[in-house]
C-alpha cells in the first residue's frame, strides 16, 4: 500500500509535488493533516492507498470522456477513487414524456406509466389494460418468441370472463371501413419449412358439464339496398366427420346424432323404420349459439336391401317438415336410398326440416 510522504507537509498547500508509491501523483492541495485534497497524474491512485483525504479529486491527465475526473469516496487510510462523469456524459435530469409520470433532476429517479383512470397496470414483464386500447400505429412483437394477448382470467365468483374484441376503424364519408387480417407467418427461404397456421378456436369448457364455445363467422350487415356480407372460403375446406350414427330399429333420434352429419339405417325384420326427430327444444339445448335462420345439414342413408325396409323421418314437437322425408331401402338401382336434409331454426324451440335431395 502506498502512502503520501509526510515530507510534503513542508510544501505550501497548492504547490505541485510528486508523491506516493507505486504510482506517484502531482499534489496540488493538502489539508491541515497533510492528506492530499487535489492531485493529478496519468494513473488513478490505487484502491486502499492511504494519505488521500475523503473527497480528494484526481485529474487523469490522459483521460477520456467520463474518465478524466475522479473523487475519493473511501477514507484517509483506504482510498477508493471513482470517476465523476463529465458534462459530455452527465444526465442532468430525467423528464417524464407522453404517457409517463415521475422523473427528476437529482438522486435516483423513477418513471411510471401514467394511469390516472386506473386502467393500466405495468408489471415486471407485462402490461395489463382494463379498458380500450387505441393503437395509432403498429404493435410489433419480438421474433422467434411466442406471444399471447390475454384478457385477465381474474373475475369475481360466478361471473363471465371479459371479452376481447378487435375492431378496425370506421371509414369517413364514402371511405370503406378498415380490414382486419389474421395471417400466419411466412416460412423461411430455405429448401423446407411451411407457412404458419392461423388458428381460431372457441373457448374450452373446463366445468363439469359445460359446452365448448362456437366459432361464429358472420358477414357484415347490409345498409339500404346493399347486400349482406358473405363468409368466403377460397381454399379446400375440411370439416371433422366422426363415425355415423347407425340405427337398426325404430327410435327417436338425438340431437347429437343429427350433429354427426350422417345417419345410417338398416331396420331388418321386413318392416319400415320410423326415426322420430328430437324435439326442437332439445335441439336448441344442443345448439345454444344457433340464431334464427341458422341451419345445418345431415344425410340419412338406408343400407337395407329389403324392399319393405324403407326409413321414414317422423316429426316431433316444434318441427315443420317440408318435402318427402321417406328414404327408400337400397333394394334396386333406381331407389333413392339416401336423403340430404337441411334443418333450419325458425325461432325459439322451432325448426323446419327440408328434404334437399
């Protein structure tokens, strides 16, 4: 450990004097105890050196920005010189910009997101919004990381979760409304790699006997003499097809069996099969999101080859049947042994069944 020589006491305070080991400094000021108060040189005094007054300044004559002026933040017996930032790098104040509060001109300052209405909560790695988000430019997420925009799952007991809506801007005067696009990511430019999937999935029921949520696609509402918007599929359309509902006796069909889309019948016994529709109210229960004029289709295929084993669809409460609802057995090449039907909701607990083919 080097120490300022006591011989410098005889020097007038303010005179230059080379002192100290292993690195000497030029002394420019001493206090009454002969501790250096100001000095300079090309090498910063070594930590733990003795003889430098607390607060002693050292000017590094070959220093650069932010490494020119140092101050002893240690003690007279154990120096600890640290750089004092110069004016070229000193932050003289932090001002809160748009959407921020806080700041200051000295000490440790903090900036916070302005939240005068209590709708924004900022966490360590999240921003929660309790109301509408108005975006005037773009929201861009970091690449190669999965991202989720989530409505908080925190609700009080027995209440529905919050909704999440995306709405493009309304057009002005004769201008068209804005477009919302959901597009999967493009693949890389290498020899392999597929484009990213764009998925829209209804909510999953995690209750004891809850229904999974529907995915509803609706064209825009018309105005005046215009036309209502359409739902357009411009690519091959796949839909899930489970196993058919196979019937071998006369029975009442269930709503779940209609929803399979395919019902086969093979009565046997040389008699006509009678298949009674579920009540319209039961169908409403199975299709809770169905609105008036919503419809779905199902096929009835008679696989019996016995002429007497035709299949008849019978009405039930809330139904209106339109067209021939009897499906012949497959006993001859000319038999109409398959029928395509469309069920249309006409109101609460009210449905109409049409024979299409």
